[in-house]
C-alpha cells in the first residue's frame, strides 16, 4: 500500500486530506504540522511520498522542508497550496516538486497528482541510477576517456585521461578538446583532426596518434571516437577513447627484430659455411706465398721489388683475416646446433669479459661494479661471454664529451619472478631516437667504414633470445646508454636428484 505523509498545519484540512487519502486506498502513517516535524516523521516512517502544505507556520516553511526531504531522504513531494502566487510557485519549482494541488481540490485530483508524482519519481530515479552507472563505468575503465558535447568541449574526463594528457578534469571541463588532448599525426606531426560527433555511417577507424601531454611528453596512443546518439539517430556528443600503446609498439618492434634475425640466422649459417672453405685456401695459399717469397728473397738477395711484393702480401693477409672475423661474427647470428650449456656464475663470466676487453678501453676509463648476488644461469659459456664482450666493447667505444672521463657501469640484480637482470651502462654520447630503432639490425653501424661490421648488437639479441631472455636499450643523446639484459629464471640442478 502506498504510504503518504501529510504535512498540514490546519487540523480540519488535515483531517479532510487524511480521510480522502484513506478512502482512495492510501496509508497515512503520520501527520505533521510543522516543517521540523515533517522532516523527523519522514525520517521515522520513510513514506513513499510527502504531501506538503506550502504555507506552514514556524521557522521552516513548506518549501524549505520539501528541500530537506528531497536532499536528505530523496522522497517525492507534492505541494498543497492556497496561493497561486508566482513567487511561491517559482520557489517551489526549484525544489523539483513532483506536483501541485491548489486548495480547494477534488479528492479525485488528489489521486491523479499522487500517482503521477510517484511515476515521475520512479523514472527519475532510474535515470539517475543509469547516469551514475554510466559515469562510474567511464571513470573506472582502464582506457582514457574524454566525453565531448556537440561543440567539441569536454564534459567528462576519467583518471586515465587526466594522467596521460597531464590535465586535471576540473581544469578541462568546458574547454575545447584540442586544448586538453593535443594529438599529432605520427607521420606528418600535423595536428590530428578534431574528433567530432561523426555520423554513425562514417565512424572513423581507430587511429594512431602522438599525444603531447601538458608537460611536453609525447606518447603514442590509439584513438577512437564514438558518437552519442539519441533515439532518432541524432548525435548529441561524442566519446573519445584512447590508450597508451608504447608497450605494445615496443613489443611489436621486438617481435619484428626477432623474426628478421631468425630468418637472417638461417642465411648466416649457410653464408658463413660457404665463405669459410674458399677463405681457408686463400689464407693457406697466402701463407705459402709468404714463405716462398722469403725463400726466393734469401736466394737472390733483398731488393725494392721484394719490399713491394711483401707489402701487397701483407695487405692481402690482413684483408683475409678481416673477412675471417666477419664470417665468425655472422656465424654468431645463427643458432648453434647442440651447443653445450652448463650452469654459469654470471659474475664470473662478466669479469672474464671485462678482462678480455680492458685493453681496448680508453685509458682514463673507470669501471663501476654494482653486483648483487644472482642465481646461476644455464648457458653456453662462450656465447654468454660474447654477449658481455659485445656490450662492453660498445660501451668502451662510447666516448663522453670533453671534460668527462669515460665510465662504464656493470650491474646485476635479481628481477621479478626469479629472473636475472644484467646492465651495462656508459656515460657516452647516447643514441639518437632515429638510430635507436635500428641498432639491432645486422650490419647497421654508425662507426667509420672498416671499424666494425655492425653485428655486435644483433649477435647479442640472438644470444639473449636463444636463452629466452630480453634485451633493451635505454638511451638518449647526451644521457649515455644503458643496456638491460633480462635472463629467465632457471633453478640450478638439484645435486641430490637422480640423473
Ligand atoms: N653504448 C653505445 N653508445 C652509443 N651508441 C651505441 C652503443 N651501443 C651501440 N650503439 C650504436 O648502435 C650501433 C650498432 O651497434 P652494434 O654493436 O650492433 O654494431 P657496431 O658496434 O657498430 O659494430 P660491431 O659491434 O659489429 O663492431 C653502433 O654503430 C652505434 O651507433
Ligand atoms: Mg658493437
């Protein structure tokens, strides 16, 4: 049964209303005569609706009491009034009243107004709940969300969007979206088109953008825009959703490198094999010629002609040796078949690599060791050693600017899930962003012709991925370079276990 609280300070009118209500099947749990009493009784009885006389005597009139009932208890209120006064009606309207009854009224009117008020209240409540649900959903979503009105002004911004754009929602509300969410075309760096409430038919595809945050940081994001439309299909706003794709792009890049290197590895193995045979007889024959020349020279006596032939031979031998080194490096790109893996102490292998490369470092270079104990890894000693040698060589070749002594830092520490982290860092010139994406490419080098084939990092990549680990470079011009190698967890063999 619908329960109605009656608030009326005239006892006779009150009696009349109460009886009319009861006759029409309503329950009247209580009657109040003042505003204060109305609030207290409403709280006590929690009626479905409050019938409120506007012109209550006392400090709290009907309109003030209705406001409190609405704000504190969320109940619908229907006003009873003898006034048709404009001012009263306007004030009453501000309280979101659900209806008015002008006294004197017919009992039948009472029913109509109450039922309509209850109906309207139920709908409003559903709408409010719906809106709360939608805005909670938008706010708690893991993607960044900005809602826009038809003029492209911000009406909502969730926490993820605030964090990525570097703008607080409070500062963003009402501003044109482009001031808040500054996106560039990643290729041309031209400002991306303003996302508007597009028609349903031509919804744009998700696009890749470069988001420039308030602090100037550039973040690659994937952006999509959906219009908000009413039943008739008319747009009344739009939702802009974007997410940070830095990680994904890095992953794609790593996968791309792995794939390229894998196919190259197969090629490299064949190539190295094919070159090695002819190279072997080139070297043997050069050695033979050298000895033969020495013999002839001893028989006929030295002369300038011999000196020239000696020089030419020497050059040919050097060239052959260089080809030999490159072939050996290229072989490093192929996955060795059946290589011998043993349990290795990372610190020992690292120290050996330091010793091997030491004489190639600049004379003033210093080394900093930050070696935390780490678990042993199962690997081939020569391959793991080559990894560290290549990284140390690159670090040694990275000469810092004037006034700074070259410094190389090697560090080991346990990483998450039992993995092992090895870092080789230098304070050299760093790597320009446009170069950074290519350093793992075989034969990519910025060094002068003849000084390195550009295979070091591609070999490192091969070795690390063969071990199931990852390698990444953190570098920027003027900031030095830090190479991070993460090797997978591997428990050392249990000596007590049966073989
Ligand atoms: N520590 C570093 N500091 C600055 N640049 C580096 C560093 N390590 C690598 N690079 C850049 O990456 C490029 C590729 O490195 P990589 O080791 O693969 O080849 P390389 O050193 O040029 O030749 P190689 O290693 O075959 O002798 C280098 O030419 C250099 O531009
Ligand atoms: Mg190198």
